[in-house]
DNA sequence: ATTTATGCAAATCGTTTGCAAACCT
DNA sequence: AGGTTTGCAAACGATTTGCATAAAT
């Protein structure tokens, strides 16, 4: 079994990138979070990190497949660790009112049915599928 | 059976809004399209429409539930007619490279399984679900 | 006559970028 | 040394907004 940071360092090295202090700071923050975080939330948790560095490093981490950008209903991008690092396949509850994002899962049988249907759809449309998003949009507990 | 424009006019009237010329122009463009359109694509198809009017009217139409905003991988918002007007439940193929959005459907049985799983997830999380998004993210034919 | 919509131009604000200093290896 | 990363401040660009005019009721 491989340590999370070793795994990330390896992925970065594979594309000629370094695992710098700031990048590790970002990973630590995302790992501790229970839901995708906005840039501002990341900055609030680590005040030493410059905003521009957060943007630049998140871009690198996203291109490398280490973090995943989540689009919500508001104007803020949110980030979470990539699923192949967390081993936790999940989907998102997106609040239309406040933009908050929470995680949820569905039963494995449902995932199986879904995977089959998506594979067929991709084939039918000559589309090279890399990922899928299954989001529930509505009102979170606090906003409803 | 009700005409599309009558139905939209009624919905707008219901929230104290008028069905103006510009709003009808936007609906006509969206109705003729086979996939969600960006603001720029809408403007290109009707050069008399001012950009600010497009933004303002799309906001009104979205709040009224007449059009639906689709978030892709690029920085441009895309719009389509709401599903309850088109009677055509569908999902989106989103190209990670160029941001293009195409429609696809899955078998009714799959939709049923999905609906059940989502209902349960919403209940488990005290979330008031209004809509779901099932998107396939990858590379379109032209970009792969 | 009043309210609402329009078009233009300017402002907004999350994000991106230029640059010089600090950091690796 | 030779390259990359960093932080600051300035620039960018999709979207929003102020305001005077036009349209709708």
C-alpha cells in the first residue's frame, strides 16, 4: 500500500512536475475536507498560501489528475481529491440556493446499470468517455 | 394541446413577466438548436439582439423555468429549452477539450433505477431534489 | 401615465498573467 | 548555474449594471 503523498509525488514526477510545499499544503487541506472546497475556503484554512499560487497549483494538480474540479450552481469553482486517490466513488448534492456541495453515494447495482448505459451512449455517439457526473440539484437542508 | 409560445407566455405571465420580442427571439433560436447554445452562439444567430438583453432575458427565462442553464467544461454558460417544454428528457455529452455539449438519452429502465436511487439519496440527506444532471465528460468526435 | 424592457458603455469580480525574487536539484 | 515556483500587483474577460430612451399595458 502506498502513501497518499507518495502516490501524488509519483504522478507529478511522471509529468515532469514537482511536489512542492504549496502543493502539499493544498492536498492536506483537501484531504481533511469532507466536501469539495472553493479557492477561498482553501485560502482561509492556510493563510500562508498566496491566492495566485492556489490557482496555479490547482491547475497543475487538476491536469495531472490528482484533484478534480467540481462545478456548482454559483460562480465559484470547487476542488476535491481525485476519486482514484480516495477510493471513494461518489456523486454530488448541489444546492441551487447557496452553491454548497455535499457528497452522496448510490448502491453498487445502480452504478453497474449506470455504467452500462453510459458505455452504450458513448459508443452510439462516437464519444470517448473519461468520467461521468451524476449530480442532484435542489435545496440543501439549510436553504430549504 | 398548447402552442409552445402560448405556454411560455403563460408561465411568464404567472410570475408577472412579459413575453417580449427579444424573449421570443431567444426562444426561437433555442427551439431551432439541436444542442445547448452559448450566449455568443445565440447572438450570432440573431444580430439584432443586444448582448446585455440576451443575458438579462436568459436570466428571467431561467428563473421562470423556461430555459435551463447547462454548465460545461469551459467558461461559457450554455442554454436550452426546459425539458417540460420539449418533453424530451436527456443528458449531456460534455467535451473536456472544446466544451461542446451534445444530447444523449438512456433507456427508460435505467431512468427508473436512477430515479429510485436519487430519491433515496435525497431523503437520506434531507435534500430537496429538484433536478438531476447525468453528464458524460470526455472527448467529442472532433477532439479525440 | 406608469411601469418594464432595451441598448450602450462602464463596472464587477473570479481568475489569469508578467515579473522579479526565492527555491529547488 | 539552470530551471521552476512563488507572491505581488496588474490585466483579462464573461457577466452584470447604471442610465437614458423606447416599448408595452
